[in-house]
C-alpha cells in the first residue's frame, strides 16, 4: 500500500494527511445542539467527517483516523469510526487507522484481523474496521509485529511503528542511550527497518513505516539516514508546534519519504480567523491548500 | 482500586484473574451453529462470558477482558466487550480492560475517559467502557501516562504499564542494556515505580502497576526487588508456559504483590480431558479451583 500512497502523493503533489481526531467538542455549535447520547454524538461526528472528506478527497491523498476519539463514545463511537473508514476509502482516500495497537502474538493477530485482515466466522471472512494502514507499538518485539506483517503482505496494507513520538516528554524514555551507543528511538528504528526489509516496494520504501514526530528535527534527521527504506508518518505539524522547515529532513532527494499529519489545524480551521466566513468543510479545504503550499515550499516538488 | 483488589484477594485466598479472551472459535460447537454475522457472534460471546462469570465470581477476585478479541468483530464486538465489563462488575468482580493503550497527552486523555473516566456530552457525563483497571504502554513517556493517572486518582481506578511482557521475543527490545547498566525493561520499571509514587495505598502498592510475564522468572525477580510499591499483572501462566513456581518471585512475604492471569486454561478448560463431562462453565470453575490450589501451593497464604 506504500507504493499506492506514494503514487497518490506524486499525483496530487501533496504529502499531507488529514487527521480526523473528531472530538465532539470540535463540532460547530449548531451540530452539537440537542445531543446527549453516544448514538447521537456518533451520528454527528460521522456527518462532520463525511462533509470534510467530500471537500478534501480530490486534493489530499490520505486521512488518519485517531480511534481514541471514537472509543470514548463507546461502541456507538466505534460504529462512527467504522463508518468513517469506509466512507473515506470509498472516496479514494488511503486510510490510516491510528490505533497504536500492540500485544503478544495471538492477540496481535486479532488486532491485525480487526484493522488490516479479515475475521473468520464459520468460514465466512468479513472485515471489521477496514483500514489501509495501521499504527502499532513495537515494545513487545518481533512476535508482536509478525501477525501484522503477514496481513500487510497478504492484503496489500502497511503499518507504522512508533519510533520517535511528537509529545514533549517522548525523550524521557526514547532518548535514553543504550550500551551500544544508540538511543532507544534509534534502536527501535533499526528494528523497524529490519522488520520491513522483505516488503520494500518500487520507490524503495517498505510496508513497515515509522512514526517520527515533526517536533524533533534532530532525531528525525538521524532516523532518515539510518532508515533509508522506511516511510514516515509525521505527526506534530501545526497545533503541536512542528513546522514544514523542521520536518523537511524526513524527505529524500525526490521529495518522498513521508506523510505529514495535521488534525486540529484542518478540522478546526473554521475557528481560525484566517478562514472566517467559511463553513467548516470549506475552511478545512482552504487549510489543506495552505498546508500543501507550506509543505511544498519546504520540501519541494514530489517525485522529481 | 489496588487496595480493593488486594482485599478481595485476601478474602478469597486467590490471586488469580480469569482472562476473557473469548475468541468465537473457543465456543462449544452448539453455540457456534448458524452464526454468520458480527452481531450474532457478539451475542454468543457475551452469553458465553456471562455463564463463565456466573460460575466463578464467588471464587475469583478479578477478570481481565482482552479487547483485541472483541475489536475483531467490529462495533458489534465492542458492544459485547462493553456488556462483559458491565456484567462482570455487576457480579462484584474487579475488571481489568486489557487494551495496552498509548498515545500523546490529549489523545491518551480520550482513552482514559473511554475506560477509566467519563465522557462529557454537553455537560452530561457518561461512562463508555466501564473498567476498574486498564493496561497501558509507556513508550511515549510521562505525558502519555499522566491523563490516566489523573483519572485513576479522581475515580479510584488503576493502570498496569507494560514492563516485561510474556511473549518469546520480548527480550529483542526489552532486554537490551542501557548505558546506565540497566536493561530497558528495568528502566521502564523504574519509570513505572516513579509514576505511581503519589498513589501508594495501605498495603504499600500504588495504582500504577506493571505487566510482568510469568514466563521470565529471572527478570520478574529483579523487578520485584526494584519495584517494591508496584503491583504486578502477571500473564503467561498455563497455556504460555509459565508455572506457579516460576511466578512466585513476584510476591512479597505476605503473599501479596500481583494477580496471575489465565485465559485459555480457564475458558477452554471444557476441552481438557481432565474436566470431561462438565459444561464449559463448570469446567471453568473447576479449572479456577485447581489454579488457586496451584498458586497457593507455591506462593502460600495471602495476607499472612
């Protein structure tokens, strides 16, 4: 799936990813009125997402749907999550389920079926949460990752494993130094590069990507060098303080190597005075175009 | 919540936890017949769990519900998960949601609301997946854990962070040595002990526990020494190869310090020739009693 994402990035000249971290509180007042149950919330969130997706699917290659914002509304929220994934895929977007799942082998296998593969019921195979790509956490080592890699290969999907996260205290653990001279995040990066080596596609990137925060340019630059075959999912742009200048180190000479996520900067753009007078979906589109220009200005043309 | 769990462990003289990792394929043939949709699967799983819970709630203090086995059946599966948590709590069991959730601050906050706290909708607060305790992954550092600790304190809950997991390849990452002489799992253990220090209860254990696999007794013994205030959730007993003799190092002189999980060994006990002629719930109860005797034999009386 990483080749498809790269092709779409080149086609649209846009390495952006829109984060549908749709907290109910982000919705315009008129959409929040008279809502009190998880079912009602979930319908409104799905409607909000649909309208955003309709306005951006011709200019953005991918969306990232952060499951935590749906889980907090119970199983009804998960229905909105399911619906959003399907709707976005139906509109031709490549859909990243941001779930950071992790467990031991057999249980990791269940997560993999849930998001990337299929669940078998008496011989009938059905998809649960139909994503194209999934974020995972590699703390448990290879046998917690292997089930995902099997589904990635069988169903043309991708995963992104956490390497260097965008949050302020990520260094508390990830930037400790190992006896071998590497930082923990570098060591995780090396494992991720290794786990992906049998799935390298035609652009030189594998189906096992890495999450590398835009907020840590020094670490990102080291990782880009050490992980030449690893595609990056780059959170932290915009609201979290990462800029296009900071994250351009994640890209190779062809302007390829990652997708840059922005969540609040796009879905809450209608609250930004810069986009006043627009509906939330118009503002989201305008913010996507501004983000694209900003990224292109720093990274340059994609696929050159 | 750790004090309540310890009191119930002493009362029942049982440090066991029953893992409701209820794969549909584990159900007896007659329960699987004529089932083809996620909704039907989820009803049968909930029914199976209810019958097990009814048969064990007077002899076992806690259950651990592994969410991956529900997520793979989509939002309908999550409804069965929700139902199972509520049913078990209604029967007086302390319920551990095994979700290994992890994310940056604001998103970790959503997960925390989903499992430990409450979700606000226009001022009305509702619980989504009502657990007592939740497993988390500390790879992102303190600001990914803080939102959980806030809810733990506000709502009398607990969390368990992954430290040394029970899977065969856990050492690939967790047993690498740091420059400071500690293994990665020890360093994570130290962070976990530190994160919990303001929540130590009357038995000397904090609300921030650690997941420590029964399959790695050497590491478990080191961690017990280094983390005197950290309560352990101990997976890996039974089907994964961990024995009572191997895991007794996790307990202190009072016979306290952890809960030992068994999943397949209990819920699939009806397939074991040892329990032939019993229904699945009778077999689960018999297997719980055998497990209790096995643990008591190795650890000794609890609360002495």
